[in-house]
């Protein structure tokens, strides 16, 4: 099956690239040397202090980390351009934390803050832009699909998730943005020094956003993941999301309805089927204040003892910032939530409440309250204060550890 996928991919490229290359030749461009030297470099830094307090035998975590990032994008030559992104994560003064996946073997007695130190070639790719309707990307890259619920960059962590992939984006079909990626490796947040930092797979990611009109879109998708090692994550997911908005008084109402089905794929030893659903709506007033309600279900196949999986997702963005559900419990997950956003002076404030329960078995996992305040100090500097407070239900045999987290973050870009 994997060999057939690779043959199909090579055949597709052999058909498309000659047309892309000839179209790029027609554009005309500067010489290769000037394209490389006329590029733009940027540098950024992100300092973060993270505190974790869990009601278990682990010691509290105190993590002081700094990420320095250097980017360089070349100019364009005959439709081609290049991009490189290099990161280095430092542990500063306070390193009483477990950075996860075996990256800090002498600190297993602490709670996890998944920010291992070290260097990472985060991105390195070539772009081919033959015209306004077609774009090809080859190499290590960030892939962010829709709201990152299924495929994302895990941008909250200091070392992001990227992919060794080939990506095609096209707008050649009217009112449609079509994306296809073939993924060979997932470069996870734990870096290259541990096995968990790099995973080999044959991944096929199809996503098509179709604009029905200015206020309504539908996005069907198919994600086929066939892992070489993490075979429990070998899955086939097919679904669609319907998103809309319309004016309501002086503000705007936005809504989302998304449904998906997932089954085992490749060498996954478990034969299962599970469903996914997400409904939410939010009203934003003219002054920027908003309130939203949502309900998300990651279903379980009780007969197989497993549940809907999202191994490539930006997980911190969903199901509470305390990160208690990075892996879906075997009994599944139901998350009913409400969020409220407002401005207070120059601060952007966010409040979120979650109520968690199982999809099967009638378990109450607990609830969580999240709060954040973001302040843009200048065009180059920003400040973020953030907290997450998860209270486990005392009757739950599955998720039973109270967890509190606090963050202070400073960003700078040049």
C-alpha cells in the first residue's frame, strides 16, 4: 500500500511540475545569486516561565525557558524561493521540570513541561509559485489546516511540530482552495535527540475549502496516516466542517458544525470505528466583546477499547489549557464549554469554562477554568499572563489529578 502511494505521488509530480516550471520561466526573474542575497532575515525571542502544581506524588514544576528563532527567506528566481527557520531553546536558572519523552532523565520526579532544550532546524523548504493559482512546497515545513484540530504546528510549545512533506495548494477551481500534502516524517516538539522526536509515516492530507458565498463555507477533508512505529496512530479520518457568519445588530454571529468518522489504517493492531462532532457559536459585539458556546465529542468504540485520535493536532488549543486530554481516554471525551472575551484598557482578556465527561461509561472527568490576559507593549514586544485550573471529579477512576498551571510570557521580534 505504501509503495503504491509513493508511485502515485511520483506520477502526479511528473505530470504537474513541467507545466509549473514552464509557467515560472515565462514570468522572468533576477539571477539566482541576487535572489539569494536579496532575501529578508528576521529574529525573534520568546521567554516563558511556566509553573505546574499537580495533586499527585510529582514535585511542582518551575520552568524558565527562552526560544531564539532566526528566519531567512530568499528572493524569487523563476518562480522559486527558499525559506529556513532555526530555533534554539535555552533553560534559564529554573529547570526544576521534566521536559518529557526522556529528554531530561534526571528530572523524572517533576511534573512535565514539554520544552526540551537544544537546537532545531524547524523549517527548510523550497517554494515554487508559477502563478497566482498554484503553489508547491518541498521540504520541512509547518502545515496548519483549518483550526489545527487535526493537523497543526503545536505553536504553544517552544519547539514546534513540523513536517517533512510535499504540499500542493491551488485555487484553480472557482471559489475553492484545495490543499494536498504527502508527509514522510513528523518532527515533533521533543527534538531529534530522542526517538519520540521524529516519526516516520506515509501521510496523505487532503483538504478543500469551498466558499458557498461570503458568509458560508464547507470544507471536506481526508487524512490517511500510516505510521511505521507509532502504529496505534495509523488512522483514516474523513469529515467535513461547515462554517458561517452573518451580521446581527451591531455585531456578528459566527458558527461551526463539524463531523468526522475515523477507522484504523495501515498496521494498526486495533480494529475500530469512532466518530467526532464539534458544534459552536459565538456572538461578537461592535466593541469587540464576545461570548461563545461549544460542544465537542471525541467518540469511543467501547468494543475495541479505544477512541478517536488526533496525533497531528495542536492539542493545547482544545479541551482546556491544563492539557489533561492530550491523549483521548479510551472511553472518549465530551467537552461542553463557554468562553468570554473582552478588552480592558490595552489588555485582551479571555475566560473559558469546560465541563468534561466520557462518551461511554457515564464518567464525569471534572471541570476546568482558564483565563488569560494579553498586552501588546509595542509593535515588537508583547506580554501574556495565563492560568489553567483543572478540578478532577472525585468519582472518576480515569482522570483524577487536580492540576493548576500558570504562565508568564514575553515576546520580541525584529
